[in-house]
């Protein structure tokens, strides 16, 4: 895999070991605008890698440094997600500028990048997450069009459970307690539910806790989620 060095000055020292990968979309009008912003000292944002739509991979921050990609975020008890994660920006205009499917060549470049980082740091597939998972009240990326199933088939993400599903009949409060146990910040209940749906039930993102959501979450809390992916 060819990686183009494109350094950003926006980084500092890690305070935690790397245990996560956070996937983003750039959410800007084009790739160059995103790259320029990620390298602008005044913007105070960065990522370790950028994956362009044509499959070009840029490295902006060394993995042993703390890039500034996650902002105010939380996952499985970790509040300083930047310190504990490698951040990958995937070029896509996002919901604000014309959200669209991710091209095959882009995902084909992303997969070996994620696989290498996962192997290097011993990251579990449950800790390969989207920006919306770690910051549900603020973010929607990489969004409902991101092909999580393709990554899950390669054990680079959790699958959507599809087999042996049972409805635990939780109330909304019970569902949110389970969602918190799984890893989400549930201080904004609606945002957390929608982030979960965006990730695991993207065809219907309505913030309503239904039987399908309950069954999926219960299965994810089991030791080995069973899915077709």
C-alpha cells in the first residue's frame, strides 16, 4: 500500500495507548478543501490518515502522536478518544454538501489500511467505530451509506446481528442502559439511539426504540454476535 506523506502540524502527545480506530467522512465540498483544513494550524483539527475517493492514502500525523479528529467524545469509558485512537478521514462531501456512496476504489484502499492499524495495535473489532458512535450528539459521519458490512466480513468491524435474535422487551430506559453498557454516551438519549441505528440499522433512523433495535443490541452484547456479514 502506497502512502503519501502529507504532514499536518496539528498534533500533540498521546496520554493513552491506542485501542480504537475512528472513521470519519471529511464533510467538505472537495478533497483539497478537507486536506487544506486538516493542515491549517488555525483550524486545530487533523487526522492520522485521509483516504481519497480514488483510493489515494495520505498520512498526516504519525500513529504514535495524538491527532485532533474526535473532539468531545466518549467510547467505552474513554473520554480522551483522541489519545486512544487512530483517526481516518474518508473523503466524502457528507450530509451538508451532497452525501453519496463511497466509491469501491476508496473502500478497497481503506480496508488494508484499517487491517494494518488493527493488527499493529491489537485493536478489537468492537473498537473500530464511526465518529457518530463516539460523539452521537454532534456527528453523523461516516453515515448510513458507509459499508460497515464489507468491513465486518473481514472482521474489521462488528457485524449486524441477524441470527438467533430475541427481543428482551426493554423499555426505552432499559435500552439506553444497555446502549451505555455497549459503549455509547447516552446523555442525549435520542442522539444515542439514532447513532446506534445509523451504525447497525441504517435503513430506518428514527430515534424510536423498536423490537428490531432491542434484538440487535442484545445480540451485540453477547460474546459472539452472529450475523450474515
